[in-house]
């Protein structure tokens, strides 16, 4: 016979175990925790976009720990914030996720990106705008492909924006159009950004001849300080008037750039480049990772998103290269464009420009394409924000 004390102790231990996370863990939780460990490995050991992939992976880990109650997807069901249940049910990550849902974090990051961006190469060679626009081709072709595969137009737009290779823009658009896909789209967008040196070179070699890769471009003209100050003001006004839905991203991008170029608010410029940027990246990453629950991540849709994302990225790369080749048909011999710089229009700054430089020097060791490639590269940042604005206008 068991004593009363033994029974009480057994009941207490059973009750304690029932209140731990171990009692509620499922195979879905285990699978997502393993995926989060893999992403942490990529961020720490392989250094794949670690500044954002690490907090995304840790946010994924936290949200898949049973009964931790840090994130509740039901509070954001249907794409809306259910304020009535928020106060009593919300956890830490629910409050932080409001910055994603309300579009605050991507815009703050764009201020920092603008303050770190030099639009000089783009101003010196306005043709770069066309190359940056052509590289957005992957966004719209992938949008069509995703609709054909059965995704809703809103989901297809969010998947297509992966082709812009701009993480904050992808998060901004997806949070508005298809928040249920935010986790896989964010992981895909930042993973492919990190894989630029792997994905782009085979496409660039396939679409160009060695002679084209050897093309040397003349030095860019100097750009005055006045031009650099006027540029963000003019671009912000024109794009915001033409496409109001793109105003939050473009406006913040150009505000940051104006802070950098005007020279009278150095303290603010340094703050948005460093402290503000770093804090926002932490909050953005951990809350985006929190949306990657087993229900949202482990399904056929996620695999389709990963495949469509790399297609979008590849088509965008090809679009920039092919337009540069087409433009060369009409340019004099001494003004021809090295098609390699067209691939930089996908917006992954400055990684895509460095890939163009590396491949150009492989073909011709005396070739220096970095500054020329930075033109399409920063044009791609503007282009992806404009593409997001177009999709939001039609689908939002």
C-alpha cells in the first residue's frame, strides 16, 4: 500500500510535469526547433546574413517552445490586430510584432539604409535607373507564376517581392498583404540575399560572352554636393506623387540619405546608421521569426515559396543583364555598358555590386566595375520599393 504522502508527492510531480512545456511538445514543435538550430548554424558558423538571420532564428525558437506564450498568431488572424483580446492575452513578442504589422520597423531600417547609401554613381550615370528597373522583372513574372500555381493574388505579390532581394521591403509588403506567409518569405528573402555570390555568377556567365565581360567602362563624372542634396528631395516628391503607397519606404529611404548628404545633422545620421538601425533589426528579426510556427512553416506552400523565390531572384538577375546587352546595341563603342553590372540591380547592397566587380576582374584583371555596378545596385533599392508600392496599390 502506498502512503498518503507518496500519493501526494506523485500527484505533485505529475501536476508539475503537466505544467511544463515538455507535456505540450509536438512533432511540429520539434521540427521547427531543429530548423531554428539550422538557421542559427548558418548565421553563426556560415555567416549567412547573421545580423538578421540570427534574431529570426532565435525568434523562431522562442515561438515554438510550448506554453511559453510569447506569441499568439490568433491575435493577428485574418490580417487584422484583434485589440479586444490583446491586453489580457498578448505576450512579449505580440507587442514587438506590432512594429512589423504596422509597418514601422521596415521604414526605420530604410532610414538607416538611406543614411548608408551613396547615390552618386546613380546620379552620374542615370542609365542605371533602367538597369535597376529591369532587375525587378523577376518580381512580376514570379507574381504571375504564383497565381497560376494557386496562390491568391495577395500571396503571389508577397512571394514575387522576394525577387527584389530587399528584406525590409519583402517584410513590409508581406505584413500588409499576406501576414500568414511572413515567416517563410522573410527566411527566403534573407537567405537568398546571403546566397548572391552563389546564385548570380552562373546566370551571368550563361548570358554573357567573355568579350562582353571584358568591357571596360570609362570613369564616372564627379557628382556635386548640391546634386546629392537635391536628389533625395526630388525623388521623394516625384515617386510619392506618382505612387502614394510607396511613400513610406521611399520617404524614409530619402530622409536617411538627405541626413547623410546635407552635412548639418551628423549626429542624427550616425544614430540612424548605428543605434536606431541595430535596435530595429533586433526587434524586426525576433518578431518575424516568431511568426514561423509549425502550422505556418511546415507545408507544401513553404517549399513552393522557396522555389519561386529563387526563380524570382534568378529572373531579376537575368533581366538586368539582358537589358544592358540590349542597350549596347544602340551605344557607341566607347560608351558600351559591361552587362555584368546589370545583375546588380537586384538591390542586395553592396553584395551584388561586389559580385559584378569580381566577375569583371576574372575576365579582365584591369577591369574595375564596382562604382559602375553601385548605380544599378542603389537603383534596385528604389526599384524594389516602387514595385512594392505598385503591388500594394493593386492588391492592398
